[in-house]
């Protein structure tokens, strides 16, 4: 299992939106959709992104901004322009007074704004759901990450912009994959920065001893993993492996195994109709009772309560 792909799968399990926004100044859009992750890139013109609690940041063509929700934020032509439009959950658009704009400003498939050739054009991808597997990764992000066109080196962005204007069979699947590629590339770039703070398991992927063990656990949580077995994969002693694993990942090996199994179980309970017995089998528990006990102990609720409220 590619862990970044699994994170994105969890994010889009509920739905994902991709929209081209075209606006003439003065314009300002208040985004209150509570999405766990949004990605915006400027195709034409310039924009400013204003996260709540943070200062305004300019966006130029090719720049990519990742915004970790659920806090609201504003995108505008200038920091001082007052909001005119509010984006609600489900991508419903209204004026500040509540008048519906969703249809009146629609300009065609996946395009919304004032006119097609407006001064500013932005692409925004919004992931409206979040899984337990990806929660730790998103938690490692600050509220706003901005990668310049030069720093990000994301050649996929122009391709995404070009594809967004086409209307052919299979276009939805193509756009979903391109959006995922933009997010994966942006995450890699951010976490490679000197100030980036990826989760411990992400950093450990590059380690020759701990990395293979982490990947095996993530790929096959149902396997009866032991510290001795994982140490053998790295070719070191049990004690040396446990020490190195804890230093890199931030928790002991079996604590990581348990946490990963339960995160996968939480997503299966949310996104599938598998029975508790089937979920337990997929994540390495011998019975639904054993899974329930571990789930309640670590996550604070029973599997049934988690499924009911997901």
C-alpha cells in the first residue's frame, strides 16, 4: 500500500470537488466549507489567501496553497477587499446575506465566477472527508502551506488546468487522479523543507532498517507482527530495532502496529459495510470482541459508536 495514496483515498471517500473560479476585481470569497484539506493554485492573475488567525499571503501563477481545515479562510484579489461570496459545506455558494449564487454564477462544467476570461483564474480542489489513516498526516501540516511555482516544480498543474476545460468521457476520473498527483507532490515538497515536520512514520520510510518494517505494517496490518519479526526484516537485533524504531517514529513498534491497525479499522467501519468480524480479520484481530476492546481502549468509543457517528 502506498501510504500517501491511502491518505488521499480516505480524504475522497466522502467526495472531492474540483472547480475553476474566474473573477474580476474587486473580489473576495469566504470559504466556510469545513473541508479537511483544500488545494488552490493560480492559473491567471494574482490572488491573496487569508487564513483565520494568520497574515495574508500572495499567490502568483503556478503557486500552490494547501489549506488544512476545518477552519474558514478567505481568498481575494487584495487583502483589504471585503468578502462578497461565502462557500458553505457541499460547495453551496451564497452572498453574505444568504442569497443563492450556486447556479447564477455557474459558467459551465466545473467553472464558476463572473466571466470565462476574467482577470483572475484559480483552480481549487476540495477534499470533503477525512479518514483516520490520514489524520496524523494532516495534523502535521500547518493551517496554510504555500509552495512557489519555482519551489514546488509541479508540472502537473498546467496539465490539470488544461484538462479541466475539456469535456470528454472519463474526464472525472482523469481530474481526480491529476488532483491527487498535485497533492502528493505538494506534500512531498513541503515535508522535504528544512522546517517541514512530517509524522515520524513518514520520516522513517527513508531509513534502511525501520523503513521496510513500517511499509510492511502499513501494507499488511493483518499479519501477526512481532518486534522480533520486524527486527529480522531490518537485519538487526530486537533491542537495537526497538530503540531505533522508537527514536524515529516516536513510539514503540507494537504501539505503532496497534495504532495503524485501529486507524485502518476506523476507516473500514466508516467507508464500507463490512461486518465487525470481517473488519477484525482484515486488521489482525482474532475476533470482533478483541477488536472492540482495543478500539474502545485506544480511540475512546466502540466500533459500533464510531460507525454510527461517522
